[in-house]
C-alpha cells in the first residue's frame, strides 16, 4: 500500500531546496516552477475588488507569500543601467520586466506598449525609437514577449524573464566562469648555441 502524499513534507522539501538562494532568486525560481506546472496564484479578494483599470494596465500577479518581489531598485533608469541591455529587443524585455516586477507596487503592470517603450528611452536615457511598435514585435518574434490583452500591448514571458534575471548584464552573472585561467606557458626550449672558445 503506497503512502499518501504529505503536503507538509513537500513544503519542507521545497523550503530546504530554496534555502541556499537569495530572496530574489527564490522568487524567480518559484515563478518558473509555477509557469512550468501551469499554475497561477489566485488573487486575494482585495485585489479582485479594485477600481476600474487603466487601458493597458493589468493586474500584477500577487507575490508569493513571504517573498518580496523587488530587488531594491525602484526606478527604471537604475534598473536599465544595472542590466545593461545590448540591443533594442533586450531593452524592450528589460523595460517589460521592470514594469511587471521591479516598479513600485502601485505602478506595476503586466503589459507594455510603444508609449511605455518611448517613455523608458527618455528615462534611461536612451535614443528614442523611430518605430517602437516594431521593436516590441521583434522582441515578440524572438520569443521574449507575448501578445498582450489588446493589440499593441506585450507581456514578458518566462524566456524574457530568464534573459533579464539570469543573463543580463552579459558576462556579469558568469563573470568568474568567463575568465578562464590561462594555461602556464611551457618554457621554450632555447636552442643551444655553441660558443667557440
């Protein structure tokens, strides 16, 4: 007879597995697990009874219990500077990530549009896009963003989250790994020169 599943044991196992990680990393890992299992955290009653939403502003999923969502950076300019995106689509993903997870709680939104991208260029500061909507479509075509609830709006997905949280800035998270130790040079065999006495 098989032993029935023990939810407390599962909680202890998960907590022990997350123990070595920083708080921000724990939150990211749990988000990926929820995404992998196709699970969502139900919104609380207070979240459901909100006032009418602005166009393009959607409910941000509530944080996992006991795990704050912010890394301490609450302005977009500092966040972009820290992540240092190398191209336009990385910049778009960084902006979408900031708005969803790092902005002050009352200003978070799960979707961004071309105007948000242009505003981010002004705040970053960065040269404004000639066609910001195309940049968002490019990021979507590369798998970093998904279509939003309305045309012209885009939401960061797990691939984009992984890029911003784990990969950017390029070479920093793996800085120690990227600097491979140099192999010691073997002393070259000097040719013996016969010295005539």
